[in-house]
């Protein structure tokens, strides 16, 4: 009887972490790495076309977090998932409550291979439905407890004021700052777009480009553009570019 070969996909934005996971998996002859991705967008395409058995995915990544990747893939297509994290304490508590596997950076060999073995046994015993249910419960748990910000504090010279989240039209990355467009004006806040987006309600705010996030309630329409891209037409007439990758994510929602 031929031994089963488990296909594995690695998703992590840190090159050293990707290299470390790859080197550890090379020690297991029953595992074949079919992809190494630096972000969730790349991983989404691999999962859809190659359906890996096991997924190692970092929790916190720019553009699309590990959780967002899993939500986009959907419960019926989730591989046996092992979350990778360095410090997300809240997520770790959720994993422990739902008996879900994870590995911490820096990786310890024993923990890594024990976790990998459990994932393989789940596949062998055809209990992936149980695993999918655990992942779904974790996502529901995290989303239910997430307190999204209702307004953003802006420091301008000697003044401090707030912009209501529902009054934001769109956000733009501007170096080490985020430019907030609201009510016909814009303000600069020292932050990253990824971090600001993580604190806003994903039902209301959606990334349309690497450097742009829109308030869905402020969008008038999408217009086809060149090479699969789209124009996002805001209610105030502003036109923003939406790259094809993000349109594909929107289609999965």
C-alpha cells in the first residue's frame, strides 16, 4: 500500500518564517510543499486551483490576514489549518477553547511536528468536517468579541478631534500615514492602512487596492476598467482604482 503524501501550503509574510517552515517540512518525507506564499491573495489562488491538504497560515499579514483568508476561502474548502502566530494572545485563547492547533514563533521542533502529525491524522481519519467546524467557531468567536472603532482620533497641531467611522468616504495610505477622506475634507493620521482597517468593521470597510480602503456605504457603483481592474465610483463622484485581486475577494463574499 502506497503511503499517503500530504500536500502543504505555507502562507507567511515573513521570509524567515517561510524558510523555517519549509526546512522543517523537508524533514518529513510524507509531506510535499506545493506553494509558499507571502500574502493571502497569493494563497487564495493556490487553494482554489490546487486544494492543499494542510495549510500553515500566519495570523497577521498585510492586505489579508490569516483569518480573512480562511473566511474568504469558506468553510467547505478549508484545508486542515495550522495557524502561525508570534503574539496574538486573544487568538490563542480562542484556539485553546476550541481545541484548535497553532504554532508559535520561533518554532519549537517538537511542537511543530506534533501539530503537523495531528493535522495528518485528521485527514487520514476523514475528520476534516470537525476541523472546519472548529475553524468556523473560532472565526465567529473572534468576530463576536471584536469591538470595532466607531470614530478615529485625529491630532492636528494643538487640536484633537474625532472623525465618525460612518462619515468616512475612503482611506488612502500615504507613507507612514493614512489619509482619511470624509465630508469633502481629508486628515492625516500616523498609522498604517492595515492596522487601521483591522479596527474597522469589515462589513462596512473593504480594501479595493493595496493603498485604498473604501466605506462600502459611500460607493455608488463599480465600472469595468482595463486588464480586469475596476473603477470604484464614490457617491461624491470620486473615482478610485480597484485591482483585479480585490475584485476576486469581493466576489467571494
